[in-house]
C-alpha cells in the first residue's frame, strides 16, 4: 500500500470520527453542567465553555443546514449528467478552440444552477465526460454565481447597479482568465489527484445506459447518493472550521479599516472565506455591509466567497492536488483584490 493511500485512509477515518468525539465531548460537558447544578457548584469556566459551544453549535447548524440542500442539488446534477450524457456525444459537443470552450463553460450554470456547495462533484463529472480541465476550472469558479438563482437574489438585494453588474462581470472575467491560465498546463496529472479522471469504460458503452426512465432515474440517484456521502464529510468538516473561526474571532478585529479603499477588500475577502455563506443568499448578507464597506469591497465579498471558502477549499483538496488548489485560490484572489481596489478609488456607488 502506497504512502498516499495510507494518508488518504487516515484522513478519512479522522473525518468520520469527528462527530463521535464531538458528541462524546458534549455529553461530558452536559454531565458536568448537571452535576454543577445538582450540587450547587460554582464552575465559571464550565459556563464559559458551554456558552462557547452554544454559539458554535448555532453557527455550525446554520452553515450546514443552509449548504446541504445545494450540495444535494449538485450531486443530483452530477448523477443526471452521468446517466443522460454519453461520453462520446459530450466530447463532440465541446468546442475545440480553448478560449471558446472556457467561455461557454463559464455559462453552464444558466442551465445547471449549482452553487459552490455542489459544484465540485458536478465539475468532476463533466471533466470525466471529456470537458477540458481548463474549462472545468471555469465551471468551478463561475457556476456558483452565473446561475439564475444567484443572479435573481443579487438583483433583489442591490437592483441593477454597480454591485449587480460588477458581480456578474468580474466573476466571468476571473473564471475565464483562471481557466486559460490552467490551459497552459498540458499535463492534467499536475492538477488532479490520482484516480479523479479515471473513467469506467462501461459507462460510455451504449448498452450500459438503462432503457427505461425509471431505471435511468434510479441509476442517477444512486450516483448522487454516493457523491453526496463522499463530499458531505468535507462539507461537515468545513462547516466545523468556519463555525470555530466565527466563534473565536471577535468582530471588533475588523473595526478601523472598514472604509480604507485598499485594505477593506482584503477584509471582506477574508470575511467571505470565514463566513462560508452559500452564494444563493450571500447577497442579502452583503446588503447589510452597505454604508460600512465601499462598493468595491462588497464586490470582493460577493465574487471571492462563492469561489473560495472553507468548505469548498476542502472539497477542492479532494479533487485537485495542493499546488493546483494554491493557484485556484491565489489567481482569483489577486484579480478580485486589484479590481475591487480600483473600483473603490474610482468612487463608484452601489
């Protein structure tokens, strides 16, 4: 057994054990609290811990419950793509010109409205079907924003102003540029983890496709369930980390530099990662920032958050190698920060 497989199994066991250890820890805390009340013991430290975990649990459940339906949508879309699209037909439909393939792929979300919670399994399935990995990167970064649900929520929150059009335009530019950068790397082994691109030849055989609608749907649901369980464990871990950071870091840390045109985009980008809010509802959170942050900084929050947050980064690491994940974070962040600072200095309104 190779070292990478041993590490993979160890990580899987650690992730699977987290709910058990958390439950055991909370049971112990609950027992101590009961003994404290029963014998009228003064345990101020215990009250502080219980208060921390009360806030932590509230934030965790908020992130997790918000994200689960959209992860389910993404895995369902992945299952439908696997069952209803033959590999050969899918490959033939992809433009051979790299730029055109990347541009069109960034618009896939209009047909498949998947947010960042479910875009990773969806993108992986498309790449396995034959989508160029550079176009897959564009799907990964653009689809969580360029879809009808997110566009409608952004319009409802901000109207058709700078934030609305800026979010769409900056997302497309960043996704397409990053996809084209990845197209310069001709070896996919540098980008994807071992086995991610492996395709079962039976999947592309015409005889392997169910003949009846019922069997096709059953097969799609089975694939979706498998991917939901696989990606769900990383969603749980990401939600735990995000909840922990939100509970530990006080909001007062960000006071003092909120209106600075160069510093505030960095702050809002960090907030986007920290809060890990689903892209379908983050516009309403960003609406509360108006008057606190300039418009460019709000755009940084709305564009970078759906591309990179804690839970999506962990899912990236499941599919991509570490170096690829580094560039998936650094390239979009650099572009978004530069554009946001420019908008702030230009003084454009909301």
